[in-house]
C-alpha cells in the first residue's frame, strides 16, 4: 500500500476539547447553521458571526493536539509512501502535532479573508464586525472559512489525491456534509481500500469496507501501529 489519504472531521479534535457540530450540545445546537455558517448569515449579522468564530478561534488557540493527531503525524513520518491529510476542521491541531502539508478544505480559523478584494492575512484573535482589510481598507474582513453554499478549497488537488489512493480513511466525521462525505466513493472508484474510524457509524458508513468504532485517541493510534507493524 503506497499512498494513504485521510479525511478528518470535528470528531478527531473532540478529545482536545473542541466542540463538534452535530453531537449533543454541539456547535450547531447553540446556533442555526444558516445564521453563523453562511454568507447570508454574515451579511445579516456580522457581529453574531464574528463573535461565533472569535470564540472558536480563542478556544482552538488554547487547545492541545491529542493522541489521534499525534498518531497521524507519526504515520506520515514513518510510512514509506505518501500520507495526505485532508481536514474539514478549521483548527490547527494537525499542524501542532507535526503533520505537514495539511489540506484545509474548509479553511482555517487562523486565516482572515477580505470579502471585497480577496486579500488574505493572519486573523487577529478577535475580528470586529466591520474588520478593515489591511490591503484595501474596506471593512469587509471575514474568517477565511468555507461556509455552506461556498466552494470548498483545494478541490482539484483533493480529487487527484483520491484518484491515486491505495487506502482511504475517514476519521471523526459524521458524513453529513458534501463534497467531503462523497470522498469515500471517489476513493473506491480508484480501487482504494476504505476504512471509517469514528465514535459511531457515520451517515456514509455503508460505503466503507472496514469500520473501527471508539474514541479517536484510542482507535487511531492502534490503527497506525498496526499499519506500521504490518509494513515493517
Ligand atoms: C458546496 C465551516 C457547492 C467552517 C463548514 C443537499 C444534499 C447534499 C448536499 C447539500 C444539500 N444542500 C446543500 C448541500 C451542500 C452543502 C451540504 O453538504 N449541506 C449539508 C448540511 C446537507 N455543502 C456545502 O455547501 C459545501 N459547498 O457544496 O459548494 C458549490 C458548487 C459550485 C459553486 C459554489 C458552491 C460547503 C460545506 C462547508 C461548510 N462549512 N464549516 C466551520 O465553521 O468550521 S461545515 C462543518 O460541518 C465542518 O467544517 C465540517 O466539515 C462539517 C461536518 O462536520 P463533521 O466534521 O463531520 O463534524 P460533526 O459534528 O458533523 O460529526 C462529528 C463526528 O465525530 C460524529 O460522527 C461523531 O460521532 C464523531 N466523534 C465525536 N467524538 C469523537 C468522534 N469520533 C472519534 N472520537 C471522538 N472522541
């Protein structure tokens, strides 16, 4: 098995204390998706949306990576072939654990984007409802995250990786959001083995050949150790 492509979701950061979206008390139970994760919601109430992301940016900055993030960094370091991590998460915990070239398909809390001129810069800890752009000065700064109805980032690169995958794993994602939830089908089309590592079955569990259930901090290190032992 040469190339491994891994998709991660909020579940891999749950044990680092970062909220998931759809679990009990999750982020979406506190806010309506339409109000905080759509361009229309931002246009309607920028203070609410900036407040939602400011709180998550502070929380993410104070979080520590967990054993699951560390295990994926170990796999990328010790595996003989390519290991590509595509994440739906906007926290920086994969990078903090040492994983390189993480593909953030839904953007990053650490990034700011100007809705007027497209300029990107490192987001301040707290963004104002009318955040001035350092390049064009228009107060149109927003979190550099992909909202519903917006095109995810790095789509072509991700599809290329999936077409070359020998093994595809989805970790800590409920399989509710597309196009990410459809990646397993892309991987199967290119003949990859597929495995789901999650606390409970996802909405697309039937697409996976193998499933391993349990907390990521337990299941992922075991899975990585087995892969590396088998290859040694
Ligand atoms: C697009 C922003 C097209 C940043 C997010 C009808 C049918 C199908 C699709 C659609 C439809 N209507 C609209 C769509 C498209 C829409 C979509 O999929 N909607 C869904 C809700 C139906 N998708 C989009 O709009 C996407 N864009 O399609 O563009 C386009 C085409 C041309 C031109 C323009 C546009 C954009 C989607 C991106 C939205 N942004 N986030 C942020 O705020 O973070 S989505 C948000 O939810 C996250 O980014 C994440 O990606 C996503 C999914 O969440 P998960 O990561 O899966 O987390 P969740 O809480 O759901 O699940 C956690 C899992 O972990 C659970 O399974 C749980 O069991 C598990 N878990 C918990 N604890 C642990 C654990 N596992 C292991 N260990 C633990 N300890």
